[in-house]
C-alpha cells in the first residue's frame, strides 16, 4: 500500500491456481463419499445414502478427510455449523472420480 497525498493505492496479488492433484491418501471411505455425493447434499442425506447412522464416525472417517484433501467443500464455509449447510464435490473431487473411473457411480442418482 502506498500513500500519494490523499490517495491510497492497494496492490493485490492473485495466488496461483491450486494444483488439481490429490496429494494425500484417498481412503476407501473418502472414495465411497465421493461416489455418493450428487450436487449439493446435506450431511444427513449423504449419511442416509451411505447407510451410516453415527454422525461422529461419518465426520471423522468420511467427511473431514475429504474436505482436508480438497475433494469436498461446504456450501456455506463461513458457517460450518449452519442447519442449511450442504456439501458438494470440488473440481478436484470431480477430477479424481473421472481419473479413477470409479465404478458404481450412477449419473442418474
């Protein structure tokens, strides 16, 4: 930021785009999650689709690892505990599914 009389000039530098490569381990749990998500889905809807009853288990084994790897994102990241929170695949998550041609994903789900 520079000061020129009564004016301020701010220069913002744009970050380089993230690599679309997955650098962590994609577990079978995360892969199941990626196959299950179709569009924006609530946590409860995803759990039902995966036939999982325990929220903590789902969050620890499925959801949080996928978020940490950048494969899944929250629709309202600034309010992670919102009752309206939903989750969706990121571009990286879609790319992972396409590259690994995961069987069992039904495009009509």
